C-alpha cells in the first residue's frame, strides 16, 4: 500500500512539474495512460490515480473519446495587502473578467446576518448574488449582504461592478478592514449550478465581514471558489523588529 501511494505521488508530482515548466503546454494532449505506464514503469491503476487527482485539482481536462489535455491556468487572487479589484487581478493574467448579477433583493435580517453585521432582527438587508467569470468560465459564486441603512437602494449597475468601489464613490462608505474565514467545502446542487460544475467539486469557501473606518460592519459575504480553477496567494509583511 505504501509503495503504491509513493508511486502515485511521484507520478503526480512529475506530471505537475511538466505542466508548470511548460513541457506540456495549455491545451496540449498529454501521453496516453498506456504511454505513461511504459514511461514510469508502473501499473495503469497507479497512473490513473495520478491523472484523476490532477484532473480534480484543475490541472488536466479529460474529454471522452479524445484524451487528456492540459487545462487553462488557474486564476490567482491575492488575499492579503491588496485593494485590487477582481477584474484587475484577472485581466493582468491575460484573462477576460466578468461579473454577472444573479439576483438583487431586499430581505429581513436572519439570525446569521444579525450576528455577522450586528443589526436588529428583521432589519432590511440587500442581498446580492453574483457569479464571477474568467474567460467566460465561472470561478466564483458570491452572496453579499449589505444593510439598507449603509447603502440604500443599490442598483443593478452598481452590483455588476466592484461593490466596494460603489460603496465608496456613491455612498461615501470606505472599506477599512475585512476579516476573512477560509475553509474547504464540496459544492452542493445550488452552488454547482452557478459554478457550472459537478456536484461534490472541492471548493474554497470564504466568509468575509467588511468594516468602515469607524468600525461599523457594512458587508457580510459568502463566497464559493472553484478549487480546480482558483488558487490564492497570501502575502505577509514582517517589520524589522518582529520576533518570528
């Protein structure tokens, strides 16, 4: 058992290295399972396990009757020390970014929203459901909740751009701090529908609470990112006198 896992990990690592160093280019068909078996001198089961994992992680795409191909590069997003919009982060990677509004409505604050935003029971909350795309492919499904008192009457046009820019420019609410909680989850029927994925796809789930300069909580969001199309970069700054 240990030997098989070691071989599987080795093959996956080697194939991933070939993808990242450009040996296998985006859209290129990789060798068949049989060719890889001969190349690595392992069983078909071991090769298939490595290919399945790389496919699940979004580095390969398998097409029935055609073979296995190198997938497009994942969208990189920076979580720390950045004020760049999603559109800017995606376009600098040579991709076309889109924000699609799914629903814009006003709902009474649920218990979850009350706790997250510190608002009274049944306080009017604007619920904004959106899908973000890169090269016309969904990468993120997001639900944002903004109190009516914070930014009354958010429009469709505002919701289809950067919400934080709209809050600042149109409602004079400047975001000063965000607190983000990240975990892994599997897409359910609703999430997979908006992400155009199979049910059970591994996703990054991020809950965010945004505060203004006075410490008022002005937005609560729940975001699901396709694990096979997205990865994150975390930057940390250390002062010279920091004890690490």
